[in-house]
């Protein structure tokens, strides 16, 4: 049975991965290898189908395979020409505010807001839904990732 603690640990790992990619990019490190590891270790690509709808994707809205997901994060492989590299924007912190977590045996669904802190200290809020599954090693993997910008109130 997946636990809330496991979900929160997976979210922490995801946020730390985004920050590590950004840091490596800004300091001349191997950010592409870090991004590859991020997607390989946290998403379920290669294990099952993955539903991934990134926040800033408009032309290639959905990222059904590893290379298209990697493109979204670091724009290194020309898989999706619109990509600018979300994870290389200089983020220094990521925090999650979960609206709810639904646990069901070997899966979990989580929805809420996550906040990305820029190098200048400004927070950018996005909305997310993550669906997790347990892999054969007992690790949580993202099978569903939908993210969007909040609607603007009139």
C-alpha cells in the first residue's frame, strides 16, 4: 500500500531533481545527464504508458515517450522544437501544496499547486495532478503528470 510519506518523498525527489538540473545548467555542469536520470528514475517510461501534459507545451501538448519528456525539461534533443527547457530556467526551489492525496494499493493520485522559485526569489505557481504507480523495486513512478497555469480571474 502506497503511503502519504512515500508520495511526499517522491514529490521532494522530483523538486530536488528540477533544482539540480537548473543548477548544473547555470554552472556549466552535465545538466542533460541529470535530466536523463530524473526522467528515468521518477517516471514510468519503459515500464508502462505514461500520460504527461507539461505546463508550457502548446504544439506538442502530450509527451508519450522518454525523449519527448526529456525535451520538455532540457530542450536538448530537438524532439519537440517548441521546447525551451523548463528545468533550465534557473529554479532554486520547488515546493508542493497538495489539495488531496488518494491512495489505492499500489497507486496514488495527487492534485494541488506547486511553486517554482526563480533565481531572483520570485515564486511561479502552477497546478498539477500526478498519478503514481509502484515499480517492481517498490519505488513510486509517475505514470500521470498534468500541469497547467492557474486560470486568471476576471
